[in-house]
């Protein structure tokens, strides 16, 4: 019998959760989202404010850059105007001196026995004080000059400006303190250490040393008097030429000669910043790399990208003081780099291993210049010890080419620049005594002394065919020498005496720089000469008639070194402003370098006779 549960017994049930427990959680999520949204809106507002500030700063920077460019152009124009005013005063001074000289010659002679003044119409001479004695030569500079006070004030202002200007401590080719001196040589001494790298344009007021400023205003007329020789107008500036004859970048400009057809253009490719003065630049033979020399290091850059790919430094050298690399030269195969420095040593670097392969020792003063022969066997060096040396890369031997001329203009004949001819037969050296000398490589005999410059010769370069030589000097000019006869007559030329007439005449003068010419180079088809100067300019010249094609300016200090790319249309410059620059001239094909000189090396032979 089954029993049923009692009716008062009930089954327990699960309690129900209240619906209000989920509301606080939803509210917290909503509050968090609102907080995030507010923070995002604040960040967005800050971003807009920062963007507005950035735009304002960019606008101010652009305005300041434009203002600086305007000031720079105004300074360039003022320099040109100051030069014209100075030239006017000097011309006026010369004219007044000429008038004084004519008056002195026409004056009544005094003190001549038996001389009686001529009377007019039988009348006795007019009474009065005796005529003044004629002006003697020693009194010529004491003649009152109406412009003397103004010129003196201008000189004082220029001296103050030069003294306040920050000068570089590098001296391109300075004599050592122990070098022999003489009273006669003091008048021809080099300028102070900073003078040649000083950034001021125009003739330097520092290099007088007993000579009057007018001595540096004398310019020889060009020897090339053909009608095709067209000079560059002195009055040209960036603002005075038509737009088609000028080109301007952010920190450089070029002015083209309006009197000739414009056949070249120019653009800046790379700015290569260095830690010190860039003393030297040189392209590799294949044109892919550029080597530069500065304080203690040599650098190698990729020409295409401008990237620094190698730094060569001798860690064994003491760290005290400066040790500037004065010259760098790639070997023709591009595997080695030669460096010449102030410690009188030539280091031959294995570029791939970044190690020194050879060290050539023998010079007793700083080494200023190096050059490789095209076959890579010889390297030529020039030093302040008055010698050039020919080093044999095969057996490390050397041949000394000593300057011991008895007819030197002064005792300081330190060698500032050397170059070997494309055939490898001749060595040319420019020196501080204004003379360019040429030796026979095989015998070491001195073949020629080229005279014509009025100041130290700082750079020499052979033309690609070896028949010409270009020299640049502190007299602000370049000269072209015809040396085509040297190779054919070198046996008889070796017997010449110092006073004999040279067989390599100067056929052209390149006149246009406003200050010292420090570096020259010749394009590798032999059509263009490029020069760098203390006036901060690079000038392109037509080698056929010494006509200036255009002037390039961008460096803020002297253009100490330059080189033309042998395998492409590139130009490299090194300056006292611690920059090396790679520029790209375009058209004609003169800088496209397919010259037989370079190609012949790649074919393994060379047959050109200089």
C-alpha cells in the first residue's frame, strides 16, 4: 500500500537573482569609454597645437633662410662694389702720380751753372720767391693726395674686419722654422699661417712684406691676343646678369659669361662634411670613389651615393698636435691609396685591408704633393725640403730631384706641387720661388725652368696628351706652357745652362681670379681647365683660348684642392670650410672622360708622346 506525501510538504525552489546586479557593471564600462574618449580628444587637440607650432617654426625658418640668402647676395655685391671703388682710387692715384712726374720733368731746372731764366719781351724776371726745387724720387710718395685720408680709412676698416674674422690655423705650404733664411728672402716670405686659407675675397692685405699694394694690382696682358679670346666682365654679379646666365642653389651659385655661348651647366650632387680643413681630394681612375685628406685621416666616399665607405688612420702616430694629410692619390688599379702628410712620410694603404703596405721615408720637410704614373710603377712626391722624389713601387728605391739652381730668385724653393706626364717620361714641379721645373724621369736630369709667374706656384697639371702644362700661382693667374718639344729634345735640353732661353714657352695666361690660385686641373679630354682659389671660387676655362666659361661659388673658405672625375661628369672640391663637394657639370662631353689617356691604361699600353 502506497502512501502519499502529506499535503503540507512543499519542494524547495532555487532563489531568483535580482535584475539590478548587471547595471553597475555596464555603467563602469560606459564611464571608462567616456574617459578614453575625453583623453583621445585632448591628445588630438595637443597634436593640432603642435602641428600649428611646427608650421609656424617652419615659416620662421624659411623667412630667416631667405633673409640670410638676401644678406649673402648683398655682401657679394658689396664686395664687388668695394673692389671697383678701390680700383678707381688706385687708378686715380696712378694718374696723379703721373701728373706730378710730368710736372717735375717740366719744372725749371735749378742749380745748373750758367743758366739764366728767360725774360718775356725783354722784361726782367718777375720778382718773388725762388721757384721750389724739383720733387725728388724719394719725395714722390710724400706728394699730398686728396684721396689719401679716405683710402687710409678704408684700409683701417679692412684690417679691423680681417682681424675680427675667424681664421683657419692651417697653412698650405709653410716653411719650417729651421729652414734657411736670408735678409733678401724676407721680402718674399710666405704669408702668415692663416693667410692662404682666409675666407676673405679680394687681394689680401696680409701678404705685403715690404711690397706696396699696387704691386699686386699689376696684371700681365694675356699672351693669347686672338679675336676668339673673350674676357669675363668684372662687373658681373648674381644680380647683374640676366636669368639665363645664372644659376642658384640653396648655398651656392654660378654666373655664366654672357659674352660666350653657354655650353656648360652645373649642379651640386653631394656635400661631404669633415671635422677639419679638407686639404686634398682625388677621384679613383674608374671614377667610382673619391678620396679626401684632412687632419690625421683619409676618407674614401662612394661617388654615386656620397656614403663614407672607408677611413684610414695610422694609430701608431701620437695623438698630440695636428697631422694634416696634404695629398692623396689612388693607384691606377684602385687597390692602393698613397697619402703624404706633415710628418714627412708617404704611406701606401691597402684599401681592402685598411692596412699600411709601405712607408716611404726620406723627405726632411712636409710632403705637399703626390702623383702616380699611369702604369702604377712610380709615385712622385714633392716636399718643402726643395726636392721631388721618384719612388719605385717594385723595389722601394727612390731617385732625388734636387733644386740647387744658382739663379733662383730666392732661397726658398720648396716644392708645392708635382705631376708626372701621361707617358711617364717627365716630372713637373711648382715651387715657392715662382719657377716650374721639369725633369727627365729616367735620368733625373733637369730639362727646363719655366719662368713667368710673379709669385709662388702652388699647382701644376699636365694635359692628357702630355703636350701642355698648366700652372696656378699666388699671383692670381694660371699659365699654359707648351712642352711638346721636351720629349723629342730632352738629351740636348739636359745640357742647357740656367740662363739659356726656355724651349717651352707660355702661350696663354688665364686672368680672372681675385686672389691666390691654389689648385688647377684639366678635363680628361683636354678641353677645359678648372681652377680653385682663395677667393672661394671655382672657374671653368676654355683651354683653347683661355676664355672663362663660368664661375662657381659656394664654399665659405678657400678652395684648396679640386679634381675632375676621369670616368664621368663630376667635379670634386676641398675647402678650408671643412667641406668637400661633388658637383656635376653637364655638356659638352669634355667631362665625360673617354680620353685615350685613361682608356689606353685599361688596354694595357700607352703610346702618346708628350
